[in-house]
C-alpha cells in the first residue's frame, strides 16, 4: 500500500454507540498492552511461535493461549525467533471465557461465511476499531483452530467478525499468517493515529460491559426465559443465538446490563413465588 490510509475509511460508522470513558492520555505501549491476541486450541506449536513473532513485529505483546494442544514446545520457541519474550509472557487458560474476561470488545476471525450472519468488519476497520477502543478498555481478537476455526459458540461471544478477503477458492490462511495480517492492520491504525489522522471515539459515561458480565447476563436471560416457559432448553432452536446477536450488536454498557440483570431477577422472583 503506497497511499496514506484515508481516515474516513478508518472510521467506519457502525451505527452503534461507541465507548470511550475517562479519556486519559495513554501511551502507545499502554494501548498495546490492552490488545489481546487469543489463539484457541492451536494444534501446531510452530503456529504459536509464528504468531508471537508476527505480533512482536507489529508492536503487540499480549498473547493468550486457550488449551493449546502441544505447549510449551521447542518448535514454538524456534518459530518465535526474536519474540521469545512474547511466548514467555503468554497466558495459558482453559477457556475462551477466561481469555476474554474483562474485555469490552471481542472480535472473532473467520476464514469463511457462517450460517447466521453476524456484524462483519473488514481487516482495516478491525485494526482501527481495536486501536480506538484500546484507548480505554481491553480488547480481544480471537483466532481459531487450524482444522476447523472457531466454534459457533465461540463466534457468538464476539461483537464483530472479521474476514480477510482472500481468494474465495482458497480462503483459509495459515494461522500465524492471519495473525500477521490483522496485527499489521492494528499497526497501521496506530501509525495513522500518531499522525493525528485517526478519529477518537465518542465519549460515554459508562464503560462497555466486560465480556464476563455479558456472559453472565446471557446465562441469566436464558434461565429467566426457561422459568417463564418461553424457552424450552430441550428444544432450543436458534433463540439463544438470536438473543446473543441482538444484545452483542447493541454494545451495551456496564450500567445497562446491571439494570437488565435487576429486571430479570424481579421477573424470576414473581414467577417463582
Ligand atoms: N478450516 C478452517 C480454517 C481455519 S484457519 C475454517 O474453515 O474455519 C485457522 C484460523 O486462521 C482461523 O480460525 C482464523 O482465525 C484464521 N484465518 C485463516 N484464514 C482467515 C481469513 N481469510 N480471514 C480471517 N481469519 C482467517
């Protein structure tokens, strides 16, 4: 890309509110520390090392590994080359929920179209959005398994999906290569920002709901709908998916979710009296 990125294309209008609370002057390093690259259930340790290297080249350092199949492993260290520090500081966790806990924005990557459409952004918008939101809160970018990507459940925890517009006849990139492309876009957004050409997001009075509180809300919602007899856990169809999509699309803030939780508790008290 020889041309300077156009800030208008880097500031897409998502039609939803955006969240910046307590605007503080944060350094580039502090912002980078808020960006988590999450690799889910990676099979090949070489890809973990390759991802670590790709991240460090682009100035990112927070690597989360959800149940890596073979790790630690010498092959990961070889492939990481000069990014061994990123590997050494990687956080290994048991679930995606643990990896995204505390994050106000979660983006999932997908090598192909899924059955239920989800708010989709392109890699450039993804880089801009991640960089903009990391001004005030933690954000996570999820990468799936080499053989089958992210599961539907994992993708449904995301606010947006991002697809690298590859050749439709051969759309799936190597995992570490996909990390490289998307980390590069975050890098480009950070450079555009340093030039003063990346707009900041609108200020908001409340922080976005963190992923763990959002998950608890969805569990509570499903439970209340079951108590009401509105939802049959034996015959779930697509109801819960649609509810997740509806609420994830709203980018709810922390206060809004706590009000809704209170409402659900009141409903449950009346039903279960
Ligand atoms: N057969 C799998 C491919 C997984 S590729 C599938 O169909 O889902 C492994 C991971 O690399 C994906 O989960 C995603 O995180 C990333 N990836 C590969 N190609 C990508 C693309 N074109 N766009 C976005 N992410 C991609």
